[in-house]
C-alpha cells in the first residue's frame, strides 16, 4: 500500500487538518464568548432578584411597622396609662388619676 495515491491522500488530509485548525480555534473562541455572555446574564439576573428580595423585605418590614402603629393607635392613650388602684376602674373616678 505504498502507492503514490495513498501518499497524496495522506498529504491532502494533513493539509485539510492544518487549514481547519484556525477555523476550530475561532469556533472555540466564539463558544467561550457565548459562555461568558451567559455567565454575565445569569449574574445580572441574580443581582436583579437579590435587589427585588431586598425591596420586598423592606416593604414587608414597613408594613409590619405600620400595622403595629395602627394597632397601637386603635388602643388609644388609655391603654398606655399605668393602671391605678382598684377604685379607678369606675367611670366617676377617672378624673382622680395621679
């Protein structure tokens, strides 16, 4: 099988592989850029969701504070006064608080 045709075919195949090498490198570079873009997209999404979570947490905390203030406001100032002696529970004795 040492015919000149076999040698020519082997030489052509080697040349084809050498010619294809820069193309393969370009494909690898493009694939790397694609993966980097996907990573950047995922990082941006993670930051977005993190910020949304922080916003929801802040809103929830604000709502809880508002609810506590509303409950305290409904209770009125009478509930905030210290409890006096037993006789102050009668309506006619409310003006006697010290």
